[in-house]
C-alpha cells in the first residue's frame, strides 16, 4: 500500500527520526521559494529548520500539497513542544513581577485567588518583552523515505522490551493504515510476548489474518490471557487487575481454542487464579466444554480450588530440602528463571556456589540479552560494593521502590565468575550477527542507560531510559520548569514544585505554592482552577543556586485535588533552558528541552532531577504514591523524594556505551575518531533517542 499521498504519518516520523516524507514531484509543479522559506521561518519559531535536500524537494510539489504540509508540520511540532495550548500564568510579567513584589502582596493575591475559587487573578497588564537574546541551534528536519519509515514498524515489532503507550499508539496507526499489507513488514520473530498480544488484538480488528497470527505466536496460556487483556483495553503486562470485556461468540471460540492447544494451562491458572476466574466469567467455557474439553475441565478444577504440583512449587521443595545445586539443576529447564534467581541461590549455600555457577554457565546461552546485561551489572555492583537497589515494578505505571541492601554477601570470586560468564555469552551472541566494521562510540553515551522497563515510559519530546543524564545546553543560565493542565470532571488543582538538596541529598528548601520566592528561585503563582487550561512556571538561576550549596533540584508535580493524572483531558510538564529569563516569551517553544505527558494513575510525578554541579538533567519519569493522610505538598513528600533521588543518582545500571562496546569488540573494530568509522554511535547523531533501533538491533 502506498502512503505517498498521505500526510498525517509525518508526526510519527518527525518524533522518531526528525524526518519528513513528501509526495512525489509532479511534472510542472513548482512552489515559489518564498513560500517554502515562509514554512521554514515558522518552523524556526518552534525550534526546527529544513535541510537543504528537504527545501529542494518542497519546491517540486504542488501549492496545495505544500499548504497541507505546512498545517500538518506546524500542528505536530506545536503539540510536541507544548505550544498547542495557551499558556496563562497567574503573573503575565513573570519572573520580574514576582521578584519585585513583597511577601505580603504575594500572600494577599494568593488568598484572593483561593477565596474566589480560582476565578480572581491579580490585576496586571502584560508588558513588552525583549526578543530571545541567545541563539538556539534548531533541529534539522531531513527528507525521509518510505522504506525508512516502514523500518520503524519493523524495529518496534522486533523489540525485546514491552512497548510503551506511545509505541502501542504508533503500532495501532500502522496496522489501521496498512491493513493486510502490514503482514509483509512483520519480522520473523517477535521476542516480546506482551507485544505479540497487543499486535494480535490490532490484527484481529483490522486484518483478516489475526487468527492465523494468534495460532502461530500465542503458544502459552499466559499469552492468551494477555490477548484477552489487550482486547479489553486493560493492562496486558498482567501486573495490575483489570476488567475483561464481554466477548462475542467468535472471539470466545478463538480464546478457548487457543487455550485448548496450550500445555501449561493448569500452572498458568494457579499462578493467577483470580484473574482467570474473572476471564472465565466472560468466556463461559462450560457452554463449549464438548468442543474444548481440556480447557473446560481446567476451568472447572480452578473453580473447585484443586491444587496441582507446579514448576514453582517443585523449585521451593528443592530449596527447602537444602539441595541448592539440585534446585539450580531443576531451574535449568527455564533459563530465565535460573538467571533471575542466581543471586538467591548463591546466598543460600555458598558451599555449592561453584556448582550453581557452572549450571548457570551451561544455560546462559539460552538467556535473553537484556537479562544477561542486568545480571552482569548486578554482580559487578556487588564486586564494587555498590549496594543501592531500585526496583521498577512491572506494569504501566512508572513507579520505583528503593530496596534495602541484600542481607547476605556473595564471595567476590563467584561474583567475578558470574559477571564474566554473562560477558562471554553476550559477546558470543553478538558475534553471530553481521560485521560492523570500524566503530566509533561517543564516551558521553556512558551517561545514557540501556532502555529497560520502557513499558511505562511517558509520551515525551525525547525519551530516554530512566537514570540517563542529559547535558544542559551551554547557554543555560536559568532553567524554567513548566506545567500545563486542564480540569477533569471537576475543579482540578495541580501544583508545580521544585525541591532543593545539597550534595549529600539533604533538603535545603523548596519552591511551591506556599513559597513563591526562595534562595533566588521563584514561582509564577499557584492556580487552583483550570477550566480552559492553566500554566505554572518556576525559574531556577543555576549559578546563584550553586553559590548557596544547592546541587540537586527535583521537579515535582502534585495533584492537590487528588485526581490521578490519567483522568484529566490533558496534563504535561517539562523544562526550558534560558540564558536570560527576561528575554523572549514566558513560554518559548524553541527553548523547550523536554516535555512529557502526565498520564499515570498516580497523583505525584517526578519528571526530572537536575544536577547543577555537573550541568545535567537526570531523566526520572517517575510517579510516587502519597502516604495515606499526608498533605499533598512537597514538604510532606521530601523524604520519599530524597530516597528515590539518591538511589537514582548512585545506582549503577547497564549503559549504552558498555552495550555498544560489547558489540564493537565482538563483531567490529573500535576506533577513536568518528571520521574514519563505518558506524558512528553518538549523542550528536541522536543515538540514545533511537530507542526502537536500540531495542531491535542492539539488544
């Protein structure tokens, strides 16, 4: 199917590759250069420009097509940069008006706003603002191709990790637009079972081959459960409970038929008994028990509460019997489980450590690349004494928990052996892939983490793995945090705050609705009602804060009226880098460094933490659960934020430099300069933001 006459796919292409596809040139078509440059000028205001190749191609299409392209690109880029809404802070002459007011006047204005139910704003006429005083290097939009655009779908479906919400939206668009043709773009193998379920749900809705795909790719009972969840629009990771749809008879037959062919029904049923009982209420297996007898019997046994011997219960029997080596041998049947329990087995019985490590070595070749990378880093951390542990629970909410250090030690020798085994098998896996030639790896990629647990990643202007450190622009004198939201079904009060810490992660102060000025930083004013949308801003002067021994600043967003973010029509936050806070508009889209949608089922979000000393933004994209009964402000939550902050800063996770280095030394030659390289992996070329490529081609 040709998509050359459609425009709306460019939003996906720009977001993922900074590229644009144009219709083919028409004989005799000509667009005057001043029209093309008008488009380029408008894009510059948003922080983008056109490549020479794209400018030339624009002159070869029709005037109607360039007009359609103009509206499409401007609309897409405005949304990406957060410029598609009206930003109306409480004080339109922020930040100077706030800095010049005394505390009494600020307090009086706030009380008047609160007592009016958010209707009364301070009287202030917007003054002229100087143009932006510093140059900003625009993002260059390139001329793309249909082949590269379709490669995005191939890479997404070849991903080793579960899709994020944005990934699922993009995959859905591809299937809906391409219909039957989409089957030609599928890879030979989809590593992620969760992704298979999401794709199958789309194929069933928009193609004639959904059932064929399901029979070939959904081979376990849990796969079928994931499909039922995806069809119901609930959590296909199965980490959180959800309601199943009332399926029509053809879909019930499909799901029951898939279950009938699965050999692991009983164990899967026992593992998630309550979930399967809820699904059984929708499938009515008794009505088709003659056609699917084994599945009908399994549901009957499940309802009667009969217990069976399972793989997990057998594993625990070995462990309770004290035979750790036998337990490891039993777990070898499921290498992934063995890898995840390796540390536990080594702690249980140090005497059998060598035997356990030997079994691990024998089975490691069957383990996935992401698992081997994480096991390797885990044991390297044990060797260096880095005991900080942060858990990201499975599911679609970006939560994190700080875990206590492991109680028992594992000998450095065993740790070294385990890490070396992982590295050996990783290099063996990579050596089987095609040669790379000469490879240059940017040392700055050490600051970017390997993208694990991206299922819960928020939709954002540029997405990286949590814990990654992004350098602040050289011109950064002030960081301007921003928040925009619109009311849900009722009045919604969301607060933007900044919590400040010293080098030891001790709280120093905060900027919030109850403290608009502190330590040189200032807030644009607390708004408590947003029927048509509202904005809040915080300015953070970097050098002034550094002089006051402030190193870390956590950007926080808290819903004071207790609605979870996903219930709002729209809510997003982010940050800008400004040389002089008084120049340019309060919201300058070209100065936006990042913008992310807040859509979790929580009420507290920490998008970013800034390390002022190193001049970096640490990407968190996390949600916190407020303690019951606590007030919804940063002062009450500063202890929780501090723990997560310290864990994220000190935690050692696999980084992109190490991943690429393993590839380069396995199937290429590492060189020190990019000019002579066949493969260049660098921040300047956008490598850490090409997540679908990393997940498909490097993991």
